[in-house]
């Protein structure tokens, strides 16, 4: 009977343990300090994304967009959001992402990484 | 357009409206196949006509509601995804329908609905649909209905892991099991007593015993599938007790679990108390078993309806507002301002 109870408890959790796509990891890492500007910024999510409504931007410390885009879901990996970066000077950069998972739910967020100066 | 609590509420309501007719329809089809069977539960002619009326009106009712909910639900999902109001949605509808996962599934749902209408309407034209229902028409309806249930799994959270993932398969089995069990409770609670009223005292009791004997294995199989699918999903998703008690989501989930245990318990009353009592009593003694059955099955139907509403709310609710990148390969601070909407 206890086994049935535990099973029911677990059974009724099915379908709801994840609801929205959240980042799994990124390149550069959240809060990373890198010595040179990355050529791309990539975020891997824990679920598939809708390319039509998923965006990624990189901004400098003044809020100006610096990535060269177009930025979006990788055609070969629907869990990967990526955008291209030009050579940019040292400083703190913010990656802002806004995605829709295939079940139609929105998630958004931002994180920083730092490009260290040469001296 | 700002997304708000009202949008989540609307989404939950639409999900419930999508699930309820589907569960009622699948429950009825399962009930026809397993409980009514070709012998019509052994009731005389008037009872068989009542079964046919149920079949007709359930078809009209569920198949009328489904397309309305599909259209409204698709419009609502489109508003959520594009973050546009209904008035601004026009230019986005076609791209959403043809380029997104939800749009492609919606097309599949529309085709399946047309198939269900076609098969069910063919059955209506037959002079005596019951025997054929069991053999051919019911098989087709069950197949189409099961595929329709699959589209619900494909638009749910499980699809985030891939359309053909084992997660979708487990979610599909979960929904099928809920449909046959909870949906089957409706005719058991309403149709069987109505059939009993059309019989003499001895035959009425025999009808109830027959119905319970046939429905119980189905219900217990459904519970077993729920348990199996749940254990699998819990293993896959790392469900723990703290995730259930730390949030509004967890509280609602705990309530849903508690109510489901109550529903199973009420089902157990019919199977393990009412049925033995009916078998034990004299053939003409209806009072002791049937009155308890009516109370237990009515309560079970009410509780499962609340569970379905809670399930619909949970499908629209994120497990938590902020999630850190805990599975990242290297240690680093969590993302800022990360939120689900």
C-alpha cells in the first residue's frame, strides 16, 4: 500500500517537473573573465527552443548592442542559442536572452562576462 | 504586451477545457469497450437505447467543444509566444501555424478531430451501432482518440526533450491511463444507475455487479500505468520532496497528489467494499450496496474533476521562478534576472 502511495505521488508529478526552457550552461561562462573577445556567445538550454521567438543579444556596459547577429537558435541543435561577436575592447558585457520553449512558455534572463585588458 | 497572472489563469482554464472533453470521450470509449461490450451490460432494449443516446450526446458534446477550445487555445498560445494582443496577432498567425511546433501539432489536432467526427457520424447512421461499435467503429475511435491524447503530450512539457522521446511516451501513457480511469468514472456514476432504474430489482443488482467487475480491472491497470510512468518520470527528472514543499507550485502539486489518493481510495471502496457486499447479499437486497456505491462513485467523480483542474493549472506554472545553472560543467554564479513567464 505504501508502495502504491509512493508510486502515485511520483506518478502525479509526471509532466510537470519542467515547464520552461532554462539555461544549462554557456560559453563564455556566467561571470567568466576571458583574456580575448569570444567569436561567438552560446547558451545551451535544457529543452528545445522555438526559433521564431527566441533571441540573444550582447551589450556593452553602456547598453549598446555589440553582437553582429543575427542571433538565434542553432539549426542543428534546437537547444542551443548563439550569436556572433566582433572583436571588441576589454570591458564588462551583458548577454540578454529571451526564449520560447516548444511548449510555448517564455523564459528570459541576462548574465555578464568580462574581457580583461591586455596590461 | 505584458504577460500576467491572468494569462496563466486563462492558459490553465483552456488546458482544463482541452483535457476534460478528451478525458470524457476516451473514458466513454474505454467504458464502451470494456464495460458495456457487445452485450450492453445485459440490460433489456430500453437500456440499450439509453446507451446509444449517451453515445450520441457524448459525441456531439465532446466533439463540439474540442474545436472551439483548439481555436481559442491556439490564439492564446500565439499571444503568449509572440507577446502581442489579439488585435495585433494577424500577421503572426500563419508563421506560428507553419513554423512552430505548436502550430504543426495544431494542424494534426484539426485533422484528428475531423477523423473523429467522420467515424463517429458514420456510427450514428447505423441502425444498431452497438455490436459494430465494439468491433470496428470503436477501434477506430479509440485509435484516433489515443493519437489526440498524444498531441496533448506533444504540446506539454515532455516535448521539450524531443517529440519522440521516452518522456513523451511516458506522458502519453499517463494521460491515456488518467482518461480511461477518470473518464470511465463518469458513465459509471451516471449511466449505470440510470440503467439500473430501467431494470427490475434482481437485474439491477446484477447490472451493477457486472459493471464493477468489468470496470475494476481497467481502473487498476490504469493506476498501475500511472505508477510506472510516474516512477520513470521521477527518475528522469530528479523529483525530490523539497521541490514539492518550497513553492506555490509544490503546494498545488501536493494538493493534487492528496486528492488523487482520495480518489483511488474511493475507487477502492467500490471495488473492495461495495462489490463483495453486493455479491454476499440476497439478490433482491439492493439498499446496502447500491447506496454506498452511489455515494462513493459521486465523490470519486467530484474529486477527479478537481484533480484535472489542478493538473491543468500545473501545466501552465513554472516549477520555480529562478533556476541557477546547476548542471553547468564548471562552477560559476547563477544567471541574473532569470525568470519564467
